[in-house]
């Protein structure tokens, strides 16, 4: 830039990195710490036309930015500083600069393998969970940046949701991307974490297929497809197919919850990317907030010896629980006393009332 701009007397704008419905992102130089950073000018489309919406939007930007600044996770971008010029100005967010390009850039060169997409999905899921209730609202390839070591970083947290708390909808602008919007959000209903899981599923679908199954020639046509059409089964997803189809269902209550999704993605990535590093079992489970837990029936009966996974099961799967009797009814609290037998090892069960 020939006419350099300096924000807050400290951050010199060097070049425009991108922009969209929520504002513009710049590469900037921190003149105090002598390092390059990313600087986001938060200025959503249509906000200047609504004074009341402006105030609500500004307050929410600051609230969610402060919340994200407390998140310490390798798959969530870091906010270093907030430049707040006063009640009549938009804030600037000073963030870490990630130079590895976006996932969209990567997909422009070709689709991913199912195993690679599964590993990517676990990283993005961990980022969503680490935000602890801050909904993303715009999970898409352009909002996923790649570090130099290949790790994914989810950006754009919460800013598409700003429209929901203001009257910006009166201007007719759509901030989040309709192609990755869940059916409930496209319908204008209140949403929750399952809506972000739909978007994650669509991102992974596009990653392995190289195409978007519901994208049409216009935004209204795309929204109509999201609302009324079923997602076709992918052709190149392999072992990831069932996971995708369990996410991309219209009923939010029927989608995989975060714990189950992490376990399924981990199984696919271990099966198809032998030796590749994936997040450790339990990384997501330990952090899953209540809002991410969706009650859904588990497929089939519980195995006697389930494999280790992020649920963090005890060594004995039934300890401290009710074990069904042969007739299908709960037998009550019990414990197991193991004894040796000449021919076999036999389990005997004593009711809790009979314990000494």
C-alpha cells in the first residue's frame, strides 16, 4: 500500500487478505512487537443502516471476541488484542497470522481422501467444542486456515451469528454462506450446536467429493435445496459415507452428537490413514459441554467389551451401572465377584442389598 494506514497508532495495514459479509481482514505489522498479525475490521453489511442494530452488533462482537480470547486450543485462532475506539466505532480484532492458506485453496487443487478428511474433521470438531457454547454459524472451507505443519485452524467464530441478534435481517443481507447453512438456520429457526455439526458434515462432504451437492445457480435456489432436498450419498467417501449421512439429516435431533462423531471420525482416520497423527481419544469427550450433547439412540446393543474410545469407559463396562437381566429389565445395582472354576471362569452377581 502506498498510503499506509495505522490503526490505533500501532498496527500498520500492509495488504488486504480477504473480506466478506462480516468485514475485511488485513495483514498488518505490529509496530511495537515487530511482528506480522491479522487485523479484522468488523463491519457487517447493512449495519450502518440500522442504528439500533449497530449497537447490538458492536456489543456482541466485543462479548464474543473476549470469550474467544480466553480459548486456548491449537485448532482455534488466537485473538491477541481488541482495538475499541468508542461506542460509535466498530472494533478491530488483532489475531494471529496463519500463512498456510485456507482449506478452500487446498480443495481447489483436488479433493481429499476419506482418511485425511476424517482427521481434518476431528480437528475442526475439537475447535467447535473448545469454544464452549460460542456457535460458529459459518463453518466452510474458506474459514479453515492451515498452519505450516498442516494442522487446521477454524476462524470466523460467532461473527455470522451477529445478524441473529440485530435487525440486520430487515436489509435482506445473508452473512453466513447458504451452501453450508443447516436447514433449521435456513428456515430462520433458533439453532444450536447441531447446526454447526451439519455445516461440518457438509464441509467434509465437499472435501471428499470435490463438489457441493446442494449448490445451485442462485442463493434462493440453494436455500430451497437446503430446505427441501435430501443430500445424495457421496461416491468417493468410502468408510466416511455413513458418518456423513448421519450428519446431513434435516432433523437436528437425529444427527450424531459430538462424542459419537469424534469416535466415528477417529475410527475412520485410524483405519484409512495408518500411522497418521490424529487427536487422542478423549480430547473431544473431555471438553464436550452439555449444549453439544444430543440424546440419540445408540445403534445396536452395547458390546460386552467395547473398544477404548473418547467416552472414557471404565475397565469394566457395567461397573457402577444397572445391568439388564435376561428378561430385559434392570436387575438393580450390582457388583461382580469373580471366582475360578476348574473348567471355566464364572461370574456371580450379588444384589447391593446382600453386600457385606
